[in-house]
């Protein structure tokens, strides 16, 4: 029996991206599956039946506790003798790459979901770049979630092109077309617009994700502040983090505005996408941007910044618009353009639904991930 282990810093990554892969592996193999991340009492219940969870204290950010996490993982890997260890997210990738290499794990896959150092500057950026290079060098295979991140990694010398790949068309888990069912869009749209007091004629700009500075929230709030159209609304859904990174004047103005709604994160985001006319991801850095393909699957046009990842998840001028990163005027112009052209929104949304279904079907992606792992492990298909 083959033994596989998946490592991330926090459980949220497992819940958001790895559950579909774990389900595919569980249903189609007899492999023993284990996940490792920071402590979360609720994780075991969220995992597919039979998948084991081993907690290892880890936190986001630089911490001396990482030494202990690395040592504990080394002990686990030596004891368990995994055939394959896959690691994702910055901190876990550094700790697990060192531990798996030291323990002699044969297959060490770095599932690269983005470059943290791109969000920093100066010495901090250089430190995180060195850590990234370490995690890549100790891996036997680097698997990028987008082609643009692959290209950047090769150009920066983080890994050679013979060591890296992108499975299918990219993303961590694709989009579940059964959950993001566009046939239910009009029902959900009507329900939520009625709940939040929006008319069908209102143009609702939406954002979903961590509400923090590096997601471009300040630029989004400034761009919306400039809009004078009475029929425009802004709907932010997600968890507020690093409040100090937000412009407090803009934030206080937003939470007190009758044109802006700030909503806690939800488990049925597909319904909220249905309510939106445009999904905006003005982020400074992303690995891929799964919310882009999820919104597109629901027939929602998108606005993304010109960064690696999100630009792989859409087609410029076909499923959405691309704007300059950290540029309020560029974002404002795109929002004005879509707010004033319902037919353009309709055309982009229709093309987006077709694009997402054609390129990011979760069933096809997880099937290809399984086939790749079988190949690595030397398992021949009948």
C-alpha cells in the first residue's frame, strides 16, 4: 500500500483546495492518506473518511517555532516512511521540504500556489525569495498552479524547466461544476438581491476573499468612491485580516455607506457570485485566483490585475478585463466601462461560463492529478 502525505501551514488550505483531490484518491485507490497542518479541532470531521490528520504547530509569518515544526515533521516522516510528500504554502513548504529531504522521502512535490516574496520589497523580499528557492531545490518535482508562475520561477532561477509542470490548465482543484451550477443562477440572484435590498437594475461589484491590503482592497474602495452612478453597489464578502493595512478613512466610510455591504465569509459563495454583476480581484499577488474561475462558472464577468495567476484564469476582453496592479484609475475605468454596458457584461459572462467549464472542470483536473501520482509511484494503469 502506498502512503501519501499532504502538508500545509493551516487547515484552511486543505479545506479550500485539497478535499477534492483527497476524495478522488480515496475513491480510486487503496492508498493511505495523511494530512499535516497547524492544530484545528474541526479538521478531522471535514476530511474524507479514512484520511488521517496529524497536527503540527505552525503559524503564518516568520517564527522560531518553525524549527520545532521542521523537527517534528522529520520525526513523523522517518517513522511513517511515506512514499510521497506534497507540500504547499510558504511556511509549510520550507519546513516540510527540509524534513522530507532529511528523512529520505523519495517523492517530494512542491505544490507551488504563488510567490510570497512578490508582495514584499527590499531585504524582506530577498529573504523570502531564498526560502522559496530552498523549498524548490529540495523538491523532486515542482507543480505550479499557473503557467505564468511557472514562467516566472524559471526566469528567476528558482527551478529548472525540466523539474516543473502545470497539470491540465492549472489551479489547485479546478471548479466543481455541480456546486457552481449556472442553471441555478437566476433563482439565487433573485433570492439574495431581495435579501440585501438590491434591484435587478443595480450593478453590483463584488469581491470575495481575505479583506486585507495586499488583496487590493484600498484601491477597490478608492475606485468605487469615485463612481457617481447611483445604481452601483459594492459587496465585499470575506474575513477581515491585518486591519492596519487598510486605509482607515476609506474603510470607515465603506462600512457606514448604504452603497457598500461588508459580509462575513460564507460557505455557499456560489449563491453570492450569482448576485454579482462583476467580480473584482484587485490583488497584488496570487498563485492562481480560484475565485476567478468560480465566478466565471456562474456567468459573472471579472476584473483582475495584471499579475501572475489571475490572468491565467480568464481571457482578457473575452471573459473579463485586466487592469494595472495598484492603479486606482485603471480599476475605476474598467468598473465604469462595465457599469455602463449591460450587454458587454452579458457577453463576457456567457463566455466566462463556457471558458471555466471547458478548462477547469474539477473532475478532469483531479483525474489528471491522480494519473500523475500513479505515474510517479510506478503504478501502471490497466
